[in-house]
C-alpha cells in the first residue's frame, strides 16, 4: 500500500532554489490553501506528464557534424492537447522548459482555452548558424520529437528566437513524416500556410488590453502614463507601440544590448524601424543611452517586463517605482519579488493573464486550420479582446473578494479547472 502521495521531488529537476521550476513550485504552494478538497490532487501539477530530451545533430555548411540538446515537455494534458512555444537559446535547459510548460498549463486553463501545457527548447545560439543550418536544426529537432507532437497531441508556436519561418519548417517536416499536410501542428505560421491574421502582434496586443483593464480598475489612465518596457521583440514592440498610440509616454526601452531613455517619451514606430541594427535600441540615437541597472530605478506608472524570466528579483523589486507591473514575459518576477512589490502596493498582473494573447490567437489559428475557414483581423482581435477581458475580470473579482494577489487568483481559477478535469477523467487504469 502506498503511504502517501506527497511529492518525492524529481530526480531531473534543478536543486537551485532560484530556478524557474522551483519558482513555479513555489507559486503552486501559494495557491494550495485556496484549493479546498482539490488540493489533495495537486501532486499532478508538481510534475510534468512527459519529458523528452533529444540529441539534435546537424551538418554545418563547412561539412562538420555538431550536436545540440533539444527538449519537449508536456506538463499536463488533462484539458486537451499540449500547447506551448519553442525557444532557441544558448542557455535554455530542461528546468526552464519544464517551468515554461507548466506556466502554459496554468495560462491555458486560466483563460479557459481547451489545451494542456507544453513547451520546447533547443540549446543553441541561432545567430551563430546560417539560415540553412537553422533549417536543418529545426527539421532534425522536429523529426526527433515527431512521435509526441501533432494537431491533436501537442502544438508548438514561436517563442524567444523562433519565428514564422521556423514554424513553417516544423509544419513541413511533420507533414512529410506523416504523409499529408498537417497545418494544425504549429501555430504562428505564415499566412500562406494557414496562419492567422493578427497572430504576430497578438501577445503585445493582449498585454495592452490587460494593461488597459487593470488601469481602469486602478485608475491609471493610459493617456499620459509613463511606461518602461524591458525586451523589444515579438511581445515588447507591439505592446510599446500600442501604449504610445494611446497617448502613453514610453520613457524607456531595454533590450539585450542596452537601455534607451527619453523623458518626453520615445518615438516607438521609429525605434521599431532600427531596433534590429547592430547594438539594438541603445545604439539607435533616438534617445539617451542609460545604464542597464538604472532602468529599474525609473519612476513609471506601468512597467512591462517582456524579455526573460527572473528579471524582477527581490533586490530590483525594492527599487522599482511603478504602479502596475504587466508581465509580458513568462516568469519575469520571482516569488520573493512578488512579496516585495505587494508590500509596496504595486499591482502585479501575472504573465498567465497578461501575455495570454499569443496563445489565444494560436487557439484561433488552430480552430481556423481545422475548419479551413479564415477570419478577418478585426474578427480575431474582437474575439481576443472578449476572451482576455472576461478572463481578467473573473480573476480580478476573485482577487478583490478574497484579498489575494492577482497571481494567486489566476492560479485558483486555473488549478481548479485542471484538477477538476483530472478528477472527472479519473485515473487510468
Ligand atoms: P523575442 O526574442 O522576440 O524578444 C526578446 C527581447 O528581449 C529582445 O529584444 C531581446 O534583446 C530582449 N532580451 C533578451 N534578454 C534580455 C535581457 N537579459 N535584458 C534585457 N532584454 C533582453 O522574444 P519574445 O517572443 O518577445 O518573448 C519575450 C518573452 O515573452 C519571453 O518570456 C516569452 O516566453 C514571452 N512570451 C512570448 C510570446 C510570443 O507570442 N512570442 C507569448 C507569450 C509569452
């Protein structure tokens, strides 16, 4: 007889208390007292359902064979097929991909999308590869994980350093392997291959919708607000652009190369034109280059971390002077930093609500692929707004009623949905 269902830990998880997976586990610990009888089944959320580690060998353009490490993690599939992006980064590792997959479980459930949570990664610096090498890497990685992905199994999408061309290669490779064109195996595809209108900008668009909703409740008008954005990629660019277009002053933008500042507000459309030049935003000459750490001292109304995880540490949280943190990135705030910001009266709108625009339009893309009937951009954005605004209102009300942080409220909604689905399905065999 089994003595207990208590967590015995995972032999392959990092022991580092600051690791993304540990951050996720701590977030689960925080929601546990609010789950009632469902708390007894929480162990299912504390371990990924399936972890795949693959060797990805490729031939370089000069004829050498080099190897990369790849991952696909399916954290939970109780509510539907796995869904989550693919990251190419030299530092990506299993622990990080496990956390990102788990956050997808929570995000999909919190927004009531009919998906489980998954994520992939390849430990590579894609800038060091030629286009042909990048294609070979992507196709070999796809072939290695082919048996666990598919439109009704697990659907990838772009994340850090991956884009619609990479999604097209995945779609083609999977289709070749299964013998028919399967557009629904990835989202974030080019329009010509069954992509959705509005997908490219969807995450940033959603960040803006949620900032606006939070701002209404917190009485922080967008017009005239001071905004700082960390990360000027897929998520950060459209978010910054929308803030500026609605009358906010985006006073600082930071990317991996440096930080650009302008007290009067940066010209975001102009910055987007030159942001991919060598040296990034700080080399653009469109504002004053300031020290990277000084970014966290700037007084703002909205702070939008849209780069990587663990950027808002306890130490930075102590210095941050803002009214609302709108998490565009996944896992940008450590649990200790959450506490510091909460004590300072700063509202943190968690990633699982604020950046759900991308996966929501990915859901629309998947639905459109199944029906082979495509919607206009207006229709996509209207439905996106409806889903995100409704999900946010529900979470906001729970947080207000029970006097909880928004993250805990979002986790209550998500964990209840996942654990209830698990309970109704029962345990096989
Ligand atoms: P991206 O690669 O397009 O852009 C990342 C940006 O962050 C770049 O400007 C890069 O220079 C900057 N950056 C990287 N490291 C940094 C550092 N240490 N300091 C400052 N800036 C740094 O990636 P993205 O798709 O915009 O993703 C950003 C975040 O948003 C990630 O956490 C990702 O998981 C999350 N996210 C992305 C999507 C999406 O649809 N792309 C959806 C949901 C969440």
